[in-house]
C-alpha cells in the first residue's frame, strides 16, 4: 500500500495492490486500486479484464458491461464475450447474454465454449425455445467432441428435460462410461432410473460401479439399492444392507428411509415399515408419498384414525402441489 500511495501515477503500483486485495477477497479495495490503474492505462488488457470480473463478483454488472463493451471495441476476444455474457446474465438480460455466449462459441468453437453455450440455455428452461436450443448445441457438441463426458452428460440431462427418456438414459450411461471417476452423472442416472425400465440392467450395472468406486457414499448405496428394487428376484438382504449403510453414511437422506420402508412393506413387516416412513416424514414433512405409504401401513395395523390422518395430509400436500402447478402454468402463459 505504501508504494501505491507514494507513486499514485504508477500503473504497476496501483495494479499490483489491486490484485493483492482481490487475492485476499477484499473486492471493494481491489476495485478501487484497479480503477486507479485503469485510469492511468485504460488500454491495459489484464487490468481491464480483472476489473470487469471484480465488478461482476461485487454485484455491479453495469460497470462491467460498460468496461467490457469498450474493451471489445479495441480487442475483440472470445473470453471478453464470455465475461460480458456472464455480466448480462447476472442482471437477467438473457437475450444479450445469449448473444454474447453465441459470439464466444463462434470465435472459439472449443469443447468448453460449446458446453457453456448449451448450458446457458439449459439453465433457463422457462424461456421459450431454450431447451430446444440447448439440445441442438449439446448434439452439435457431442458430434464434434464424441469423447467429451460433460457434453454427453449435458445432452442426457437436456433429453430428460424434453421427455426423451430412452435417449436420455442412453446418453447418461455413455457419459458415465466416458468418465467413470466423476460421481455427478451416476447420481443423476440414479435419480432418473425409473424413467426407462427397459434400460434398468444397464443402469444397475453402472450404479453398481458407483458403489464400487465410492463405497462410503450414502447416495451411491441408495441409488444402487433402488436399482436392485426394480429388478425381480433380487436379494432383499443385500438391498436392506445397502439402504442401512446409506442411512449410516448420510443420516439426513430421507429417500433411504423411504426405500427401506417400501422394502419392509413388501415383506409385510409393517411395524418396521411404519418406523421408516415416520422417520422419512420427520426428515421431509412435505413428502406426500411417505404420508400415503404410512396411511397404508396404519390401515394394515388396524390404526384407522392414524391412517385417515395421514391420507388427509397427503391430499392437502397434493392440493398445494396442484395449485402451485396451476400458478406456474398461468405465469408461463402470461409471458408467451
């Protein structure tokens, strides 16, 4: 700081101090000194880029947009359009953000650029045509970079969002095979496994690999158990062991308690099922499926009042969900 104060006209002194403050996470001070450096040398690319990024991170996208627009006039680079797109997205100017992301991909058709462009449209599915554009760019990306795990997984997620379940599962399985060490595609595959019963053996094989690679991960154990539950003649003892391990490793994983309740219910162990469904609701009170299942268990146990109470709660939750869906549909219709 002393050097910057002693040399107020020195670009290097102001810039270096600004960078130091940014590295310490002190955005306000960093912006102050980078701005002083920018006033001394307005054409310095590195200072301008870092100052723009600092403005975005500080929540002042307007200043970043002004500076980046000026920089692009003298140095039209893909990374500047990328940053400008981020600035527009932060202020919900999605049309301008889309244009900048597209310009970046035109100038730099790298795997990352295409992925970022497709992901931008996927992040904003409520905008008319966004999912279709995301699908087009992911398809193009996979065709251009067939060994790209992230593009393939992005394609799978978009296909699922479009209701193309068979294609989605195929793409996600391929994405898992391309990068078996990444846990994220396994987890998404586990969440959507019921969407494609025909592909269940392929899904199950990959979720088994998920557990093999991450044996202490609660979610891995849960999804593998769920896949086994959907295949006939599986060992219930193995499924119970997986679900119990999921609960031990991730105590807040309410889905594991729910699946364990389903297993016990299928075995007519209604007391155990009641315990697991009750625990599910303690962890996630608005989980209507658990209330419904608990009402069935109470009926089996002869607890008619408790069964009726749970059914009433389930109906109330379902009504709220239906009302929310109606509001969202009305809102979407108003902007079409």
